[in-house]
């Protein structure tokens, strides 16, 4: 797994920020900057929320089970 | 390997009296709580979906609230928010008392928090009536639609949880087969959820 | 590999075909390996009387390597695929080469409208040329398009260009293409858009400079014959059922007659 | 649900193992096995409807404009309605109820050794809501304007505005049916998770749970965590349709992209929701019939966790060309391609399980192996579509269609047949006919490949989906491509005809088959330790578990299996 993180990370960084124009982008040009940000935010929010919740509950149950 | 109990074709007909019920160790977390937790994940995602919808639609509109639409009553709802939070608090105290076997006091405190919840509901309903009088309806603008959708979804949860809790409140005092503190916990969890979601919605819909 | 099935006629279609080839080689290797192992094990380890199966837990280190080494190999191949893909993707969707011409593509239920900005390169001026279901472009020139939809979501799709892009109502989406082969090709709507989704076609004709000018003159003086109609006429298409109006023999009627 | 939750804590549900009349036994049951049968039979009836729809529109594609025998004329609107509802039915009313609700209900209590689900009343309610949702969906075909025809993804504004979709009530009932169906599975899902957590037989540790139970539980958790946004979206869509809001209508300030986000946030995990149960069932079947311990139990389990976790972060790959930010698409390419890693490792484990085994090719094993083979094709072609640049060409083409049929057909149909043939003796106390089972297997598997392999080539040739007649696209209206379409359709008809063999085998075996012993396959898991079929309450004496579920061919033992509940000497 370490190898893979090591290789992918620069990739991600480079691709996220390097290209100046994103042309086939519905949310970039014909609507406001705020819409773009809202889409970014909600995407990240919806993506991470269940993972965080399930991990928390899973860890809590696991620790409860270990105690008994 | 023969099987005496399978007389019926479709499903076994013989009924076995389970005198030897499972002697399992008591699970560390009760089934009700686990079930409620997983249900609350779904509920949280439901509200996350509504919040996302609100943010995306909101970001696409320059003037908020749109022209000709009333502003929302921030102050009265702030008071209402406090009432709801208080009811969450009394709910917590009532659980403490119930766990210490003080059923009468616990039941009374639970009743108080239910009254506070009902007050919240009635106040919200009054606010809706006023907003409707000002001409803000579901279809008057996407602003009205979002308001009634999100606040209505929360109100719907409040109604549902209140109804179940009132039933449980009755059962607490019942002479036969009364509900226990452990049995009440999942319902209380759902109430905490409803209480905790409200400030988020309040900040989102009323303040920003 | 795609080019054996359909012409490759734009500047980036070759990239997509090559990407397809790269991925095919990589996953073809895995597919043959894994499928071969599946078939071989199934045939080799058939049940024989008196022979007991081996007891392998798959949890010792000497055994887990049999899944771990392929696993690392998969990761390495994945990195290759991701890298190759992103190079092509950035070229197609994230960069915008300088334009020679500008067009506007509008999808509506159930036809395409095309507005060519004309010589001045500005839309909504007097020299715009508007056509319906017929797009005329010049070969080897870069076209920028502004994609719009009037009512529902459509998808502007030109298979020979390897180009597909959703058109969203209320928004304008920019993109580009550069035709490299002359000829007349299909335009499709590749997103479900309602009752007439199946008839929402069009024709894109890639011209040489001369025939383009000729066509524009024809469009302007009204003697123009739609290439889309012509294409539909010359090919011997499948038997049609558009002449029938909707369902006098429909499902609901059929079932209603049963009950 | 909360009342029943409270009831369990107070011990109310202890008294339900009595003699019951027909109504309470089969119509309003609390027994998880009967509820499972209800789900499975309802799912199979819906599968017949879905298959009938597929037959109708495939015939239209092969012979456009001609009357389809047994259906009539397929017009453009009806074609849309058929493809839309074929997709909806097959995913929501066949794959979900049969694999998760049906086999989940049947297997979880039996495999973990308890007498019933933790919340039997919720379980019953869940099926009842499911039945209502199925009826609402069927009703939507018969209202004015016909059934909904805006594709199973239901992108607005097409799905939200009656003037655009021309099926006013059809689309509303469709949304309503889908939402009801979700609520039904929510209730069922609560049961599955709590039962597996809290009702395991004494001695059964986490790592002794059969993979099938684990995977169904993981699938349910995925479902529960992803369905919320879509329920929110469905409510909004319904409001748009019926009370005039404009959440998804750009002219009213709404945003059609929003629905795509909410829908695909659920839509992609949904793929893994239906995939995981079948993978679990297949794991159990291949270990039994190769008499081998599952290769790397923990590895398989962890890869399932990884798949589940990753499935939340790949959903935007359905929208690569839908107008999301192309820079964001790159991130989703990475996550999408990464999800191949745990699945590949799981596949390696399954195939390694076969190594050194003593493989008996009984019908369930044939289904399980064919699942692995077919799903392999579906899996590797998914890599193409995870690559955004290729999605530019393949989006909404027959390549996509062939790909997801190569995943969903093995998952749903092959997985269903594998599970049915494997657990049939336990369910009905009779054995199925082996010869007929094999005829049915080959008569399904070969035509299945003949249907969908050619569609990959149609996709490569640029054919796009949901078109009732390709005459408007001259590049696609050639005789060569038409021959491929005809070939696929003929294969479909052949496959559907072979299903009659199954129906015959199923019902004849159910009533007249050879009596099944308790443990006909000599398997280890707990459900085989009780009688066939199990009585109400499942076990006469509650089992105690001493070991994991996959102790086959353990060295130093006479027999090549070692049931979980047999005490060590």
C-alpha cells in the first residue's frame, strides 16, 4: 500500500491544480464561483460523512465488545 | 440422517417448543441501540442529502431570499431552538433517574421534555401559518420550497418521535409489562438525533 | 481496436483508440491469467475417490503471497492505466486549443439546432448560419462548441469523433473538436430525453474548403438539401414503425383485454 | 420500529413459536423463513415481468416495426417504458429482494444459530411495505399515459415535468414505488445488522461467521448508509412532479445536476449492495463443493470492507461527461480504478480456494463457477469505463450496457440460481433433479454469453442505448449490425425458453422430489445441523459453535468436513 500512495500522491496534486482551463465543465463557467464551491463541498461532504459515521460506530462497538 | 419433522411439503409443520432458549451472554450493546444507530446513519444521510440540496440550489441564486419573499423570523426561532435543546437536556436527566430506578421522577421529567417538544412543534406550526399568510408557499419560489422541505422533514420527524415517545411514556407507568430504561434508550437516541440536527438546520436555513 | 469498428475521424479519437488498446492489453493479460487459472483448477482438481482435498488456510505467509503478489501487480497496472487515462482526459476535456471556428449546439425535444458563428467568429451576429439536424464543418480546423439544452438533458454525441458531452438545461458547456476525415456521419443524442429519443439524430458533414463554401451558398439561397435527410434516404434502413401512431395495440390495451 | 425495539427489550417476542393458523403462518408470518420465501417468490414473479419486458424490447430491436408475439406493437413511448421498468424491476424488485431480503432473511438466523430475527415484527412490516411498493409499480403501467419512460436514472427535468415525459402519473407512481421500496429495505436492514451482531449462537466469534452472512451484513450497512440522499432526492422529485416546486428545474432556480449527485451517491454503492451477497453465497458454495477451506478468510473479509469503504468514493464516475468539473473527475478515476484492487484480490482468493480441492460439479457449483467466470468479464470491462477518457466514447453506449449486464446478470440471476439450487433441500426438504438442473444451467449460461458478448461489439461500433429503432442513425442501420441484434435477441428467446426447465424442476422437486437428508452437501455451517426444512424456531437444541465455518478436509479426521456445532473429541 505504501508504494501505491507514494506513486499516486504527486499525480493527484499535479492534476488538481495544474490545468488552467477546465473546458467541459458545466459548473465552472455558466454559473457562479459559489456554485462550483457548493458542488465541491457537497461532494466531499456526502462522500466522507458515511465513512466517518460508520467508522466511528464500528470502532465504538468494537471497543465495547473488547471490554466484555 | 432421516428427518422426522419434515411432514409438510412447503414448510415444516411441527412446532418445537423452545424451552431451551438461547443462553447467550448479554450483548454489550443492546439490539435496540444497534438497530437505532444504524437507522440514525440513514437519517443523518437523509438530512445530509437535504443540506447538500440546499447549499447547491442556494449557491446558484444571487438574491437570497428572492425578491418578494418574506424573511424568516430569526429571533423567535432562536428561542424555539433553546426550548428544543432544553427538552434534549431533560430527556438526558430522565434517563439518569430511570437508570437509578427512580421511575416516578424519571417519568415526570420525560413528560416535561415531551411537553417542551410539543411546544416547539406548535411554535413552528404557528410560524408556518404566518409565513403562509405572507405569501410564502411551496411553489412561490425555490426558497419557499426548500424551507418547507427541510423544516417540514424535521417537523415530520419530531411528530413521529413524539408520538412514539408518548406511547412509551404511557407504558412506563403501566402496571403490567412496563417499559424499562434500556427499552426506552433507542427512542431517546432518536430524540437526541432530532434535537441535534435542528441547530444545524437552524444555522443553515435561518442564519445564512 | 475501436477503429476496426468505426472510423476514427477527429484529432483526439486516435488517443482514445490507443488508450483502449493499452487497457485491453493490460486487462487482457489479467483476464487470460485468471480465467485460465479458474478453468485449469476446475479441470485438474476434480473429485477422485479416496483422494482428500488439501488443507490450505491461506493465512500463512508462504500462502498469502499467492494473492499478495498479484495484488501488487494489479496496483502497478492500475497506476499505468490511471496515468494513460489522465493524459488523454486532460487533452480532451481540460485543455482548449486555439479556435478556428465557433458553433453553438442546442438540443431540444427532439432535434438539434446548430448555429455557426460565421466568418466573424462571434455568435448572435448577422452572419450566423443556423441549421437544424445538419452540422457542416471544415476538415482540419478546430471548432469550439457551446452546448446548450432547451428543455431536458441531452447528450451531444458524434461517435466517429469519439465525442460525447451532456447538454444541461440552464447551463452552457464548452468543448472542442477537430475533424480529420471528410464525409458525413451520425450525430446522436446519447441521453434519454423522452418519447422521441429514438429519432433524435442528426448528420455532421465534414467538408473540404471548397465544398463547404458551396454548401453555405446553397443554405443561404435556399437550394440546400438536408444531408441528414439524404443520408436517411440513401442507406436502405431498417423497416420503420414511425408511420404507426402510438399504441392502438399497446401493452395496457392488451392486458386490459385479458382481464 | 421503535415500539418493536422496545418490545424486544421487554421480552415480548418470546411467545411466537406456537401452532399458527394458515393466515398467521403464511400470510402474516413472523417466522423469518416464511418471510424469506415471500420475498423470494415475489422477486421471482417480478423477474418474470422484467424478463417479459426484455423479451418485448429485444424483439422490437431485432425486428423493428413488427408485432411482437405476446405483446403487440412496441412504439417509441412504450419502448422507453419497457427499458426503464426492466432496469428498475431487475435491480430494485429482483436483485434486492431475492438476494438481500430473501436470502438474508433465510440465511442469517440459520447460519448464526438463532431462532429468529431480533425484530420479527419489523421484518413482517418490511415485506408488507415491499409488496405495496411492487403493486404501486405495477399499477404505474396502467395509468393514463402509461408507465414511466425516463430511464431508471430518472434524470430531471425529464422525470420531473409532465410536459417533457408525457407520463404524468406514471412517473409519480414510479418515484413513489421506489421510495417505498427503500423504506422497506431500511426496516429489513436494521434487523439483519442487529441479528448478526447480537443473536449469534454461543461460541460463535466474529471470525466464525460464514462469509455469506458477513457479506449480506456489509451490503446492508452500505445500503443503509447510502440510501438517505436518494430518499431526500425522491421526495424532492415527487414534490416537483406533484406540488409545483422547482428543485430540479433550472428555470425555477433549481439544478438538474443536483439530482445526478443525489442519485449516483446511492446508485454506485447499490452495485456493491447487490454484488456482495452473491459473492458471499458463492464463497460458501465453492468451499463446500471443493471440500476446501476458504483461502484467506480474513483477506476475503477485509477486501469486502475495503470494497465497501471505497464504494462511497467512486460514485461520480457515472457523471464524467455530465458536466461535473473535469478536475474532480480525475480524482474519481483514481478511486474507481483502485476499487479493482480489493475485488481482484477477492477473486484471487476464490480461485486459490479451488487449488488442491476435490471439486464436485453439482449444479450449485456450476452456477458458482460460472458466476466467477462471468463476473470476471464484467469486472475487467469495468476498468475501461472507470477510465474517464474512454467514458467519453462509451457513455450510454451498448458497451456500458453489456458491461453492467455482465455484472448484474451473474449477480442477480446466476447468484439467485446458485443459492436456490444450493439451499433448496434445506428450504423444502426435497432434492432438486440434478440432470434437469444441469440442462437448465447450460441452457442459461451459453445463451447468456451469446446475448451480451455481441453487445460489446455493438458498443464499440458506436451504438447508443434506449433507441427503439436505429433507422434514424444511418451509421447504425446497417445489415451487419442488425444481424448482431437479431443474434442477441434469438439467444434471449432461447434463454427464456430454458427457464421453463427450471420452473418445472423447481415445482416438481418441491412436491415430488427425493427426500432430502439434513445435510445433503456435507457442509459445515449451522443451517445444515437442523432438520430439512427447519421447524419454526429453527433449532430443537440451540447449537454451540466450536470452530470456523470452513473446516473442510482437516488433517487427522476421518470425514472431510467438521460441522461448526460438533464438539471436539
